[in-house]
C-alpha cells in the first residue's frame, strides 16, 4: 500500500468516516500529504475545525500502523484545520534504496523492472486504438501524434496493472477506393512499385477531375460497387494498395518501436454492417432522412442535444459511422478484444463523431455497454513552421521528411560519432509530443525538440547519462542492507523520487489520459538532480553511500519513466 492509502485507511478506521480527502499540498515544502477531515466534520461535531484537528492529531499519534510510514512527531495542524503528514525518514530511505536495488518480482527479467508501476487497474481489461492511418494516403502528422500518444497510453495502462491489447483501425474501406480503382483501370497502371505518396496523388488527381466530369464520378461509384461485390480485378487493385501502404507504414512503426496485436481495418466490418443497420432501424434508433438516407437523431424530451449522424447515405452506401458501430460490436463480443475501457486516440476534429458513435452504441446495446467506458483522447493540430498541413488537397507535409531529417538534425547537434543520432532524434520527436497535453495545437520546431537546456528529451536523457556515470561505483547488494537516512537537499530529491516509486505518477497520468504528467515529472527530476549535483559532491563525500543510492534512483527512475513514454534512453551522449 502507498503511504497515502495508509493515511486514508487509518483516518477512515479511527474516525469512522469516508468524507475527506488526502492530497498533495500545493506547496511541496509544507508536507507530503494534507487531509481535510477535521474541516469536513467540524460542523456536524459542532467544533471549531482547528480544535477538532488538534484532537484528531492526538489520536493519530497513537496509531501503530501509521507510525511505520509517517513521522508521528511531525503530524500537525495547519491553516484553517488541515492535518499535515510527513513520510518517515526510515521509510523514505527504504523505498528509495528499494528502487536502487531493483524491486524484481520472481520470474521477472531485468527489462521488466517494475519501478513506478501501480496496480489501480488490476483485473481490468483495456483496449487502446491508435495510429489508424488510411490506405493509399500518406501517414499524416496527425497519425504520428496518435501513434506516439496511443503507445504511451498503452504503456501507462499496462503499468497500472490492467491487461492490455491494442488495435490499429486502418482506413481500408470507403468510396475513395472506387476512385483509386477507376484511376488505375483507366490508365492500366501497375501500382505495385508506387509509393503511398504517389497513390495519394493518383486519388487527388482523379478527385479534382470529378468536379467537371460527372462520368468519372459514376465510374468510381461503379468500381466501388464491384469491390463490394468481390470483383477480382477490383479486389486485386485494392489489395495492392494495402500492401504498398503497409510496407511504408511498417517502416514507420519500426522506427518508432511500435507494434500492434490487432490490425482490423474498416473492411473487416463490411459483413457485419447490414445486420446492425437493420437492428438500428427496427429499434427506431435510425430513421429515414432525406432522399432515402438513414440518420440517427439524438434527442431528449423532444430536444436535440447533438446533431444527427449519417448511418446510410442516400445512395445506399454505408458510412464511417456504420463501420465504427460494427467495430464496437466486434469488440464487445470477441474475447481477445473485449475490455472494460476502450481508448480511442484520434484527432479532435472527430470529437462529435465519437460522441455520436458511443451514444448510439449505448442505445443499441444497453446491457453490453452498461459497465463499459469509451474514451476519445483527442489530439490537436501539429504544424511545421512552414504552414498548415491538410490531407485533403494532397499538400500533406511529408512525415518522411520529419523522420528522415531526424538523424541529420541530431547529428549536427550532438557532434560526436559515438552517439546514436537517429535514435536521439526520434526520442526528441516523441518527447516533444508527449510533454504537452494531447489536445493542444503546436508548431514543431527542431530547436525546441533538441534543446539541450529545457523541457526536451536530450535534457532529460543527459541527466540520466550523468547520473548513470556517477553510480557506476554503486554496489547494489551492499546498499540494500544499509539503513539509509537522507538529509537536507537529499531528502527533497528523495521525496520527489518517492512519488514515482509509489506508482503515483503512473496512476495520475493513466487516470487523466495524460502522458504529459509523466514528462513533466521527469523534467522536474532532471532539474532537481542537476541542481543537487551542482551543490553536492557524491563520490568521495562522507555521505557517498546515501548519495549513490539517491543518484541511482534518479537514473533508474528516468530510464523507466522515459520507457513509459515509449522512449528508450541512450546510454552515451
Ligand atoms: N482512419 C481515420 C483517420 O485517419 C482514423 C480512424 C479512427 N478510429 C476510428 N475507430 N474511427 O481519420
């Protein structure tokens, strides 16, 4: 149990109440935890909150279990009636040296060291859907964001004790494939040697020609119909488009160190859609709209609370919405996909779409969705300084450029042959993404991502390298048996590290779908460590042993924290 939980449990038992909270104080120097129980109860008891708090403190000071983790001498009343707690020195030392000594569970390999893990999601299942690029279109910078954030969320929930799976919801179906097929057939093209970029241009060109040539529109419609009906040539072109695209996408995944257990593209759901549409109609959830289209209205007490969604178009074709409904059905019914929590990492322009999808799923499958949580984690727009990126008109900023240039950018910057420049640059891209809240829009700047001073991967990685170098001398077995008591500045750093060691950082970040809380924390650790090392000698000091334990915990904490963000630190810089 965490210290916070032990405090909560004690208060609950001793005062027989649940109406209180134990929190981190806004000012770190005040205490480790503060509780408002006296303020909450004062009215019912008819006492002044400070007075009540004093009485409570006296009782708490007698608690044996609390004494193991909290410094009883230092429990005190503060402000209008808060009760403040400090973690006990011995306990702090034990926890931090535990981090240094690797808390390895039996059967775990070294790479699975559980520093920082939590168990708040134990027994739960989570599915994270992310990346989800579109076949025959460039992997956009938006998909890059989704891939990086989605992977971090996956890691955070895994570190929260849940059992995890992921799914890459490829955009491999829809009327745009009619245009590609028609374009390929028209010019009798061999697309097997084409790049995704060229495939996209093919589609874009065809699409622009459609506006002054209605015949082409008919051709594309007819080609998509053939694809739906299983026509051999249409299928062949479609499959080639998938192969060509996946080859490129897989290279990106390899560079990013991302892999998927499931890759169910939209086409997978084709067969399931008819039945879902019928069910929605039968239950009166879908109603006929204009010109034979089917729509879903969202009304409560005769009032529309959300714009209607298009389920079937007037020409009878199914929509993105229909496919998302089928996706949910598959996930709810298939064992390996089934989960308590479904996380969708998709751009914020699809916010309304997901609200509509989740709401419709709850209307259609009320029992199956009763205990299920659907969350859309939406990311904002990422632009390069050159200007806005849009996929529609084919003027996408090339992701390849960003990643391909990565190595060069970093090489200029690191200047040393020894350093894995490409890895550092990819790390910098990832961290630069994860250090801010997903929904924010931002402009990507290499000088920011690679900044040696500032909230960047190189800065944090450098603190790691520095710490690691110092602790080469540390003998873990020996220090594990030592009784470690930190003093002064050591103690402050240890208190910060304790938050990670107890799983608090992982828990906060996972609960809030906010990898940036991990990033912000790591930045804090790196800064505090640098300041500590500037003022304090480690090797050769009379407090060498304690400080080595501390510095090792810094190194291991940064390494594991970065790993949660999908970043493997480099050992040399
Ligand atoms: N392929 C879509 C896009 O690029 C994203 C898919 C998101 N996931 C979903 N279940 N609709 O916009």
